[in-house]
C-alpha cells in the first residue's frame, strides 16, 4: 500500500498518494461510454472536409491535416486593448493572441490512437511549424498545443483535433516549470528533467516503453491514475528542435501509449494532452525539456477522478492510486489496437 506525500518538482507542490482509497465503496454517479459508431464523414460536423463552419467559411477538401483559426477564439488580436487599473489591488491585461484548431485527419470516426505512424509524423511536423510560426510573432509569448479527448473532458465535437493557444502571456504551469528548471540548473548545474529521467530509469518500475531517443513513463509524482509523460531523452526546449530521427521515434512511442490507453478498457480513452514547450518571449530556455503530458480523468472505466475539496478547495492533488501499479497495468498491454485484434 502506498500512503504518503510525493513532491512534484516541476509544479512545486506535494501530491497526496492514498492508494487504498481506489476501491472504496461508490454509489455516486458513473460515466456512460458512448456506444454510437461514428461515420467516416458527418455532414453536420464543422470540421469535416467541405462542410461550412459556424463562421460561414467552407472547409477545403483536405486529405491529411487541416489548420484554421478557431471560430470561438479565447484570445485574439481583435480583443479590446483594456487599460491597466491604477491604484487598485486588482489588475487586468488584454487577452491577445491567436487560437487555432488542427484537424488530424479528414476521417470523422478516427482518433489519434488510430492514425498510422506516418500520419502521426505528419501531425508532429504541423505542430513544429505552428510553434515556429506563431512563436515568431512579436506579441506571442507562449504557444500551448493541447488536445481534449472525450466528452468527460468537455469535447463537443468528436472529429479528431487539437487546439493551439498562442498568447501574449505564458500559461501558469509552463511559467512555473521554466522558472524551477532555471533555478535547478543554477543550484546544481544539472537539467531538472534529466534528473527526473535518470531517477525514473534507475527505478524502472514506472517506465512504460522506450526506444533509442524517446521514453514514456508514469512519473513518481503522478496526480492522475494513468498520467503519462512522453519525452525525448535529449533535452530540447521545444518540439521543433527535434531531429527527424527523434521525431520518428516520438511518433512511435506516442502511438504505443495511445493504443495502450485504448486497450486498457477496450474503449476510446479520454484525456487531456498538453505539449510542454518553452515560452517564446525572447528569453533563453536552454534548460527547459520539451515533453508531452497526458492527464486522463478516469480512474476506473466508468469512474471519474473528481477534483474536489483537496484539489479545488485546498490546492493539492489527492491520488487514489499507486503510480507503480498503474504503470505496470499499462506496460503489459499490447500495442496493437483492440479494434484490429480480431
């Protein structure tokens, strides 16, 4: 039984691990999995090729990926340039930037886990290009690429896609991560994420899969039951700095993890996936280690990890599972998608 606090060095917070709580009696609400088989093309989908979006624009007849400005942007250069508040404890700034959507495929019925490796490589190259293009804008300080997958994390359209928020500010977790990475290097002369990788490899129990240049593991300080980090073994501040060989290896490991997720309960596995890349504010971030984090909200097939008193009220995560046990579950799963196994 694991029952202790664990330090999250990238977020600078303690995680309470109380694994004996996972099987406590539960008579509350459960999650119902969608049973509907999606069609390859949906005439009512705003993301499918040739369809009209809510903005009135028509999507091209795209064959691979498709990038467009979000019709419901959370940041924009059209946002009002609000004046600062003076002589007040309250502050405000304009919410400026560019919000985009990246459709992974013209197929409405596929997920990232079901794409071919070559299609994932194509997507990774799109992410590289978007990071460089948007990050070069003088007002953009950070490019956040993320995917919300599944209704339980609020996805309103199942067409496979991710979002990009290129903003005039740096999102808090990235800002904290960049700061602690710099401080760790100043204090020790070592890169923090490399210390994490070294510790994980020395222990070995939470490593799920790896190849020559990329590794996937469930961190010692995981907050969610099936939280997984996918990272290059060499430190790069952002995805665009990876070589072609590293990019191919990343696609390989990413695909393995995504398929293992789906194979876990033989269902499309919901998650929030976020690319942790260095800010683009003109500062140097040589000690920032690009990686991808998966935060799956389910701790059982039909049971959500609710964020409640400890997380929302107190500010610390309470994990109901042991990272060592959950990593073992994922490690033993096959890398052939369950839809192709029979």
